[in-house]
């Protein structure tokens, strides 16, 4: 019996250490408090080695619980005068993530942060930006995100740089779910 009690204490201690490594997921936090149907529209500009491409991406909240948010994205591209719509696979954003990772479990290292005011939809928003190095399945990248809780989804702007591509996403519109 004493051995069982000792083992139970050890398991609870290990669980406490693991919980200590878990933090609130900033991506989930941007959707927390919203209802399904909330959405945000991003203007995306990409430069892939001289080939420039623009698109509009709508991110929509499909489901939210205390443990996760599920979002879907639809990208609309203008390719040679023809509009193309691409539905991207749904993403699950856990409410908690391991410290030093992102929603997909990629390793992230913060390299800088600060505060900046951005203009979005004709209004000025105080944003806190975080720049980080990310090691993902798609390779290494530098990511910078300007966050504010005043915009659905929690972000106003994002830049991503890889060896092959530079991308800037800026919010252009949003609406709360009903």
C-alpha cells in the first residue's frame, strides 16, 4: 500500500511538472470568448524569389471549447484575371501548448518583442509584437506577429520569412459570431 501511495505521489509530481511547462496558446486566446461563425479577413502578399502573388484569406471559427478552437481558412487568389478559391484544411488550436512551441508543436524561440500602434480598417490599435525563429515541418522561418485583443482572432498583422519566401498578412475586416 505504501508503494502505491509513493507511486501516486510520483505520478502527481510528474503531472505537475508537465503542467508547469504548458502555457496559454496565444493563437487560441485570439478566438477565446468568440462564438462559432466569427471571422477575420487577411490580405496576403507573397514574394517567392521574384514571383509575386496576392490573395485574400478568410479565417472562420467553426468550433470553440475550453480545450480547443477549430478554424477553417478559405483563400481567394486572382491568377491571370481568373479568381480561384482554395479551401484549406481545418486547424485545431489547443488552448494550452508546451512552452517554446506553437499550435502545431513546432519549436519557437522568441528573438524580440515590443509595442507598436498599427492602423487597421481606419482605426489605430495598440499591438504587442513578438518576433521568433520557428523550426517547423516546412523548414526554418522568422515570424513576427502583432497581437491585439481588439480584433477577432487576436492579430492585426503577421510577417513570415523563409529562404524561398517573404509573406505579409494584414487584417482588413472581421466580425464576431452570432
